[in-house]
C-alpha cells in the first residue's frame, strides 16, 4: 500500500476535490472504472483519468507501460506545441499505475446518496451565510 493523492473531479459542478489516502491501485490503467470503496466512498464509482509520478511527469493513455518513456509527441498531456505540425520528444509516464505514481486523477461517473462534499467531510458555506458575513 502506498499513500496517494486522489484528485476527484465532479463533472456536474466542475469542481475538483483532493483526498490523501493509502491504497493499492497497482495495475489499473487510464480509462478503467474504480470503486469508491477503495478509499471509503462506498456509493460512488469513478473513472481513472490520469495522474503523475514522483518527479511530476504526467501519465499518457497511449503508452502501455508503468515506466517512463521518452516519446515523440505532437499533442496531449505533457507537451505544449507552439507551431502546427511540430512534434517534441518528451519524457512521460505510461498509462498503468505503478509504485512511482503519487497523484491519481478520478472523475465521478456514479454519484452516491450524499454529495461528494458531504462524503469527503468538506464544509460548504451556504450562499446566505456568505451574504450575512459581507454585511
């Protein structure tokens, strides 16, 4: 088991939430479904969308390996192209979770009974409370 930083994205609201938890996700590839019971969110289901390793190299879906590769890339995660048609050789991480992964990005595909904020224990200020504090 390794300690991972989970970045959970809620597509309905467009907000992202962070949670640090110890879990073993070895062998899971980008695009696969993950049960929320791995880190205590039993009613939720997530899709694994990417991540990064200890040195900050991003994961890419098109590289089938848990290792780092120096790939010739024209677009996508890990590269910024300034002129059309240019390709750059960039070091990126493969699409499989291994021991070097420290951040995992997830997207909610099945919502639980509660909102994600309640499930994670995040306090949400009501809009009416914010207006009272401003006055």
